[in-house]
């Protein structure tokens, strides 16, 4: 009787292994649900590239300094000097939001540039990036990224 149940036990072990692996993968690929009044951006979800981005390149114009609870993005647009201060706020148990306001020129294109700068910062620091959004009412940029580092995997 015990021998006849061996194939079923083997299949059960395989099933548990597959379900456990997919659950762990879903944890690293979870998406943040955005409110109805914001427009999402389709950035990739993982940035753990082997080569660091050159901050002097056209796409690397963002220089970032991490302070204790404040992330400051020193962003230099083409025609003006601008500093974006992103205050980290806890959204959930494992999600942190960094809010970056687009001063002087609150346009969608500028918010896109703001998010690209933050994307490069997150890629350089190998953070888990959940996406970007623009609030259509006050046109402020909001960056969302996870509270944990995935580079050790």
C-alpha cells in the first residue's frame, strides 16, 4: 500500500516545489496598484546591470545622495539648474515611495525626464523599481521602489 502511493508523493513534492518557487518570484515582481487619477509608466522592474551608468553621459545626468531618510536627486535639465528633493515615505510593509516635485515647469515631458533621472539613480544603486507615475491634477512626479535590495540573488 505504501509503495503504491510513491508516485503520488513524488508528484506532490514536485507540485509544492513549483508553487513555492512561483510565490517567491511573485514577491519580487509585485506591482503597485496606482489610483485612478494617475498615469503609469512602463519602466522595467529590475535594475541589476553589471555595468554602472556613466553619470556624465546624456542619460546619466542625475547624481543622487542617500541621507538617512531623505533621497535627494540633483537633476540638471538642459536649460536650467534644478534640485529635486524626494522624501521617502512608507506606503506599506515593503514599499517605499519617493515623491519628486517638478518645480518651475510642471509639464508631463519634464516629469518624464524627472522619472528617467530617478530610474537611472535606482539602476545605479541596484534598487527594486516598481514604476513611476504622474498625478494628473497637480502634475507632480512620484517614484515607487521597493524597500529591499535584489542584487544579492
